[in-house]
């Protein structure tokens, strides 16, 4: 999978990246909080890419119970 970076923002150890997967024509959101170790990677609706970039926790995947 080759991802193309569309946007990135960093602030106080928080990194949010908006990526595009051209093979699937799909927007992907990557979130990493270096201070807590919290991170996730998830597909987001292409038409909601900017909202996901500005408010990544809205698109946080639900935890899967073990």
C-alpha cells in the first residue's frame, strides 16, 4: 500500500496526518499522541477528510473487546 500525504499537523507531541490511498481511492487518517503513546490509523469518508483532519477523535475506531 502506497499512501500519499495530503496534510500534516503537529502540536505538543500530537501528530495528525491525512493520507490518500490511490489504490482504493480512500482517505486515511493517522493519529499519534507521543506523550501518551495513543495512536490509530483509520479510513474516513472522502467527503469528510477535512473534518477528520481537524477533529480526529471523532473518527477514532471503537475499541474491540477481547
